[in-house]
C-alpha cells in the first residue's frame, strides 16, 4: 500500500534573496540562492566542503606544464618505446597520466583501479593509417553494493593538435585544449580518492578527440555494451580561463543537449506534447550542477547554455549522449581562437598557439572544484526515484504524483517551476511516501521528483510521465 501525502501548494514556501543565508536540517547545512526556495538547493556535506579546499592551482599548473612538456600529444604522434623514454609524444603523455592515477591510488591504499581502454582505430578522414588510441582511467568503486552500480564520470581529452590536424611532428602544447580538462580529471581523482562514496566514480582521460571524438566514442560504446549505468558524465574541454580580452573568470559555461539524440518517434511525440524540449536528463544534470555550485560556492558560477555545444564545434560529451547517457560539457566563458588549433607562430603582432602562459590556473582549480562537488554530491545521493508518474485520468486542478521507492532514500521532494523558467523555482518535502497530491495545476508548471537521504543529499530529479 502506498503512503500518501497531500500538500497545499497555494501556501508560499519559504524563500530568501541571500545566497549565504543558511539554516539547519539535522546536522546538514543548506544555503539559499536567488530565485530558490530553501529546499531547492543542495545539502552541503562538510567532508566534501573540506575536500574541495585541497584542490590546488599549484597542482593544476604542475599537471598542465607536464602535459605541455611532451612536445606534441597529437593522436598521430609517436608511441614507440624510444619516444616514451625520451618523454615525447602522446605515448609518453599516456604513460605519465597512468602513473599519476597509480600514485593517487597508492596514496589512498589502492582505492583506485587504474585501467587502459586501448584499441586500433581504422583509417578515417583524420586517421590516415591504423592508429592505436588509448583512454586512461581510474575507477573508485562505491562502498554500497547496490549503489556502486551507479557511475558518475569526469573526463577531459589529453590529445592536442596544431592547424593541420594531420601534423604529428610540430609542437602542439595543448595547454588549454585540453590540458586544462585533463588537469580537472586528475585533480578530482587526487582529492576525491581520499574520501569514500556510495556510488562509483570514474576519472577518465581520452585521446582521439581532435581526430573525431574517437576515444570517447569507443569508451561510451564499451560502457553501453557492458551495461554500465553511467548516470552522469562531466566533460571538461577548454576550461583554462584564457587570459584574453573579455574573459569572465567567475563563469564557466555548461552545455547540454535538449531533445535526446536517442529519442524515438514515440518519445519525440510525447516530448512535444508535454513541452519537455528543455527537460532532457542532460538538462537536469546541468541544473543540478548549478544548484551544487550555489551550495558549495567554488568560486565560479555555472552558466547554463541550453544547446549541445558551440557553433562549428563538438565535444566528447556528445559521444556519451549518442549512447543514451546523461552528459554535459564545461567550457570557459570566452574562448580566444588564436590560442586553439593553431601552429605556434607570431603574425602581424598576434601570437598564435595554445601556450601555458595563457592559462589561468586559479580558474581551472575553480572549475575542478565545481566538478568535484558535483561528482561527490551525486556519488553520495540515493538513486533517483523510478517510474515517476503524474495522474491524468481526471480533469482537475490538483496534481497527483506517484513513484517507486529509491534505495537508501529517507524521503522525497517534489520540485517545480514555471514552464518558461530555466531553473527549478520551488520545492516541497513530502516525506517518505510514494504518492502525493499538490493543489497546483499540472497544466501550469513543470514537475519533477527527487530522492533525499538522511544527510540531505539529493538525487537527480525525474520528470513524471502521464498516467491515465
């Protein structure tokens, strides 16, 4: 028998205009931000907050400088033992990344399983001959047997390029694109490996991005074939905070797909019918990131961009989207295209090339904190409620929602917003029930339901489907 709650949503919920205003819920602090009721922000877990302080611009700088030191990390560059011994080429970069993950694992008593996803890529438009591509990653298994089946993932690509994408010899520093994203994955692994989480976290670095997302595509396909339950993939690509004109060091863009690329005709019809064009799982992940940032205040704000990616560009998150996974992309606010995909040179007083001196290491550290906070919050939270429905069998102005229980949840929240609003605006705790009725018309708002545990960790929200 389902427990049921009835909520009068016509009574205003508490709100605040001060982000720093906090209140207690058990032993957990909640921080409110503009436009949110107190219940809509994420819980601040003290152990996560402390860990975030360990993320260091100095570590970021050391990692990016090391990656640049390999000369070129072109996917087509040398991988033979002699080149690796000389510490030149993508093979040397690969081995160094692997050694970093192994060092972090040693520091945490073997908590990371360091692995390689290596394969031979057949010739293609940007692959002139069969080429070995290797993704390097570290798996931190969750502590709860059931929750450990859920995976959250952070990734960046460690390959680099110059103007001619087939040039495997010229210096290609790739400090920002994407040494910065690789540094985020490494720094998240270094810091979060010191903690324990219910769910599994994967720290990934991929190659072959500049040749056509080859590495991420192979990894995502492998995950799908093996039945991995990746609930969130965070792709960091060009998060160096380039010091060019017009940069905003307090903002990082978060791109997310709208209508899922995997949606079939029936799902597309339903999305159009319900007005769900901006409520894909990836959009909910983007909103979750914004809430986490408001709670932990990593020093950089998530600017949600509701499109898959930038014009004329693509990224590794789309390879995960293609397999039906929830994935987003982090990118600095304003890019300097003179410092991307450019052979090193100076012309007409303009310096071209992706050099270390253009990277803001403090900015990368802030982005890493936002990523780490999101990974930790998701890995600590219960699973999202399943089979979420809104009852549509009668014409009425109330809204009844129902869902299946989530393991490890101690209660649930119904959240909602105006159909024209980008962010969740209101929340109502309904207790440990699986059915609730709100005196609020389902025709006027967009609803979702999320699970909450005793410490206040919140799951990703799930939108209800109509049930007649």
